[in-house]
C-alpha cells in the first residue's frame, strides 16, 4: 500500500511501468502497472494504491530503476 499523487510516466531509463507514485510515509518511489485498474483516471490525484511487488523488480534490479508494483485497487485519499 502506498499513498501519494499518481503520475503518468514518460520515457524512462528503466523502461517499465506506466505510472508512478511517491509514497508519502516511506518517501519511496514506486513504478506502477495494472491491467485491472485504469491508472490514467487517477493521474494528478492523491490516492492510496493497493499493490503487490512484481518478482524480479522488488529493489530496482532492472536498469537501476525503482521497485515495480502491480496495482490491484486505487482509492482516493483525503487531502
């Protein structure tokens, strides 16, 4: 679970994920992917994402990027 403002990713050096969120509590960046949730509908909104770490991408091992998580649910978060 992470809470922060959802961002749409452009071209990155690590080439995975479609969106990102910086968890406010952990001050950690997570790259997001999902085929269950339309992440575009939450861009620029403060949300809580429920997710699981994608095996092989837990610590940014690929291309030095951040952890990749698979999003199963997005809930608007209060300001």
